[in-house]
């Protein structure tokens, strides 16, 4: 039972939310593109900068979504370990 509780705790930690630090790269990308826009002008440039930022932001979030197949495999492994422990 203790082993199951510990492994569930570790699993939950693995699926933590993105932190502000992970979005720094997105911000730097947007700033670089906006600086280019200031030097070169063009309305489309601003839209491209926003699109790049949004895509980067979405990628960071997607990296933190749980992998359903891996979660099912871990759940099955935990159940197997738990069952064997209780048989002893």
C-alpha cells in the first residue's frame, strides 16, 4: 500500500503544470520578431510575431499534457505490484 501511495505521488508530480520560466523562450521569440517589425515595418509582421508567440505558448502547454497510454501502463503496473504485495 505504501509503495502504491509513493508511486502515485511521483506520477502526479510528473504531470505538473508549466512554470513561468518555461514561457521565457516564447517571450524572447516574440520580442525578437517585434524588434524586427520595428526596424522593417509592415502590419503582417505584427501578426506573424503574435502567431509565433501563440504557437510557442501552445507547445509549452502541450508538453505538460499527460500521455494517456503511459498513464494506463503505469496504472496497470501499480495495480500488479499492489496485487502481488497483498498476496504475500
